[in-house]
C-alpha cells in the first residue's frame, strides 16, 4: 500500500524496515511518484516484467467513471535493483524483480512501484535457499479503477496470485530422429507444463553436459548440439515461463551421434621375394 515504505523508514535496519527493504524489496526512494497529486498516467509493466504482465495498465486517477478510492497521493518510488550485492559479496544478488512503474516526470530513478521477490533456480544455481514469495506494491489496491481499457483490480490480483502459485515443470526429450538431418547432431526438446492454466515456456538455456559453455536464452524449446565423443551425458535446461518463474530440468542422455571418426587405412607391405 501507498506510503508504507516511507512510514516504516525502509532504509534503516530495524525490524520494520527489514520487512520492507529485505523481505519485500521495498527500498525507499521518494514519497510520491506524482509529486503529491493523484497519478494521471497509467502504471505500466517494467522492462523486466514477465510476459504475462505485458498488457497491464492501471488507472489510479480520480476519473469520474472509475470506482477506485481516488486516494493514491503518496505512492512511493522504490529502488529498481535493491541490495544488488548483499553484505559486499561480489556476484551475489537478492532475487528481486521490478514489475510495474509509473512513467511520470518526477521519478528519482525508474519510477518502480511494484517488486516481486521469489528465488528462481538457474543453471548456475539449480537449488534455492529462500522459499518466500511476495509481491509488494507501493499503491493500494483500493485505488485501482475498474475502467474499460485498463486492468481491473480483480485481474491484477489474479495475475499476482498466478505468479505466486505457479509451479513450472519441464522434461528433456531426445528428439534426434525427429529433427536432425545428420548423424553428427543430437537434438533435444523440452516438454513444459504448469499448474497455472495458460502458462507457457518463454526462454530456454542449455547445458549439454560436455563442458561446453552454457547457451544463451533461446525462444525455441528445441536445441541441437554436436558432441565430440559419444557416451552418456547429463543434459540440463533452464526454462523461464510466461509468469517469470523458472525451473531446471535434468536428464541423463546416451549420445550415439558424435563427431569422432575412425579412419581405416590400407596397410602396404613389401612382398617377400
């Protein structure tokens, strides 16, 4: 809700600020993204927001056709990338993701007004140690107008609940016979599923298990790889879904298609006289 990060002084180290700054990722920047007036611009998705939030547009104004409370004068702006390196640990970052921002002229940084906190597994760190899941908004739900062309309160809450309840799953399948047109290439596909209806896989990063670098994030669920040596490999894939959540799948795969060659040469021998 509005003004909470400010009221609780989230930049201090007391227990109250720990809830907002550490647990929720609400590191306070300023007291009002709209300079103390009601917001007149729509709240829209941040650049890092998941695909499922791409169409979100929130009206917090005092539009006479709306049914919101028209009370969102003090929507805090929070830091987009809070606690990037906790305790000075290089390379470590808390798993926060900015979701929404206010595109106004008074922003200190990016105008971030909603932050998600959920640790996501990846190829580098397939396990998680933080099991909390939270979304913190610096505006109050009561201030959202249910207007045509905008996201309603119920729709927004439903998206947030889908994100929190989403449990993505993935399975790696060797599809070499189906996709590959050469015996030197091994092809894999991902079967993705989620308990949340309509959730799909969006990006895929691969570890082919042979010591080659991890791939970039592909948008295709099918990937091919050339192995130098045949044998058994543990293949892994990191899938990010349309709600922004990730899963790492692993499969032990016997590879019979490889780039190793055995060349047989004739042996010339001098005939006995």
